[in-house]
């Protein structure tokens, strides 16, 4: 009986185990069944989602259009200087009384030259600058006349050394003013040379000799009256001829002395003055060294005005106009406000000239770039008040930013990529409204920073609407 009971209990346990295993297998099969997919289902599950339009919201903001370019700081109106001739007069002999001249003091780079100032020294003599449009081309002294003399007299009067009038003829008043000017600069004016003084002495001696010869001729016939026969008549004729000849010699001697004296006195040698149209100027480059002969370029001068030279593509130049305000910034953060003073190179005409006084635009940009709209166009920006940039030094880098337009307040703005143009030329944007994309016609305004101002009809477009920029 006990054996049957045990046997029954064993069967019950085995049945429970079997039922448990079956249940476990069934649960595992259910889980596996829910997770297993056919190859087609698996491929479909890994497909990317259906593509939709790429959108950005419409903004309401002010737009400012600018042209930005890199440039360099320079000084304006560069001009090279040469000497028109020698300085002073040579006293050291040599063939033709022309000793070799040497630079004894070079131009000081970076110095400012005002009217009457000394640029350099040659053989110990000064080379000074005066304002005038007629270049120095000869030695100016007693007897000289012309426009160069007139502008010398004007300059001397401006400096406070009165000449007795601006007559255009170099007289004693001008000579005296020249002497005072030189003394004020620590030099002696160019007085007659040893050779000049010797020649003057010789001419005066010739006059004296001619006067003595005339007196001798006039007195040689006294006491010879009443000679025998015709000798008296012949003697009188000879004496008259002798007197006439002596008078002629005296006349010639006086004329030669008068001509020489008319040019004798204080002079301004051709190499001692340089006339410049505008002063003051700044010495930008020195082109000679001490000991050189000054027979070529001696220096380059500029105005004291700071300018920026830059280059922009012709497509950008088309939106520029002379007189536009420019912001100039150096890499170290210094800023100054400038004015666009020239568009194009030297071919565009001198700064401020009628040739360059147009209104700018695409036509001028094309002309300035040689007819190619995309070719680089040089610009010049003047800095009337350079402020912290005044001491930045020539050749320094600068960024120029030129405002070419603004939206005059806040406007609706969308990316340029959102604009589409119909066959008829009508601009339009596509706006996503829920699951639909609708087109909205717009008028375009100013563009800046990759955005463009748009004006829809009525309220068809507002801030925050999503415009399509891609698919």
C-alpha cells in the first residue's frame, strides 16, 4: 500500500515538471514569436523616414547691407623729390669750378616739413621746401624774372620776410628777404663767389682803364695848334678818331659792368629750394645716404593725411558711391571713421577731380575694373580724423566696412535660399502650413548676411512662419 502511494506521488511530481517545462517553452515561443520578423519586415523597419521639406522660421529684424574688404594704412599724395641743380657755388676749384657735391645730412624719415623747412643738406648747404606749383628749374637771383620768381616772393612774404612786393622780378628787396630767411634757418644765403668777385673787379678795372684812355686822348692834342702846313689838320683828325675810339671802349666797358652787376648779389641756387604744391608734407622714404651724390631721387614725401588702400570685386564695387561713410578697424581693435574718396585706380582720375566725381554704380565699377564686372577694383578711403590710427604706421593692416544700404527699420526677412522666381519674374516663398506647402508671392528688398527682406501682400506671411529652404 505504501509502495503504491509512493509510486503515485512520483508520477505527480513528474507530471508537474512536464507541465512546467511545457509552460516555459510555450512562453519562450510566444516571446520569440513577438520579436522575430520576416526579412521583408526587417528591411522595411530600417528604411529612413519619409523626407519632408527643410524649413526655417521667418524673422522680423533690421537688415544692414555692407561691403567688407581688407586694406592697408598708407599716407596720401606720395611724391618723389629730386634736386633741380647744384647747391651753392663751388669754391674748391676743380675742372670747371665744379667740385663734387655730397649729401652731408639725409632727409629724416617720418619728419614733417613745413614751409621754409630744411629737407636735407648737401655739402653743408640747405635744401629747403616752399609752397608753389612751378617747379624749381634754375638759379634765381638779381635780374631774374618770371612765375618762379613771383612764387618765391609770395612764399617769402608768407614766412614774414617782406620782399617789397610780388613783382615777378628779383630786385634788392627780394635779395634782402632771401638773406633774412636763410639766417632764420641758421645758414648764410648764397653770396657772390670768389670767381664772381674777381670778375667784378676786372670789369671795374676795365672801366677805369677806358676812362683814363679817353682822358688821355682828349688831352693829347693840347699845344699842337699852329703847326706848319697841313700837319695841324691831320693831327686834329687823328686826335678826333682817338677820342671816338676811347669813348667807344668806355661805353662797352660800362655796359659789360652794368650787365654783370644786374645779376650780381644774393642768389637762390637751383638745388637749394624744392617747390611743392601742398605743405606740410611728411618724409616717407629716404633714398640717399650720407656721402652720396644727389643726382637722382633723394626722398619720397606724402601728405600727413592717413588713407586706406583696399580692393573689392567689381560686383561689390557696383553698389559703392564716393562719399560713403567707412568704418576702418585695425587688428588690435582701433577704429576710425573714413570717407570713400576714390573708386578705381589712377585711371579714374585724380582724387577729387571731375573725372572721378560721378555717382558710382555698375557702369563706373566696370570702367574702373577695365570693363570686367568681376575684376578687382581698388578703393581709397580718406580719414579726415584718423584718431588712434594716426600713429598706426604705413603698411599696417585694416578692415574696411562700408554700409551700402539698410532696411529703414525692422522687416520680414528670410534666407536667400528660400526665394524662388517664377517664369514671369515674380519672387515667391513656399510656406509650410500643417502638412501642406503653399506658395506666397513677395516683393524683395535689401539683402544682408544671407537674408533678404520680403514684403508679402496683406498678411500672407508673418514672423515665425516656416519657409522652405530645401527638400
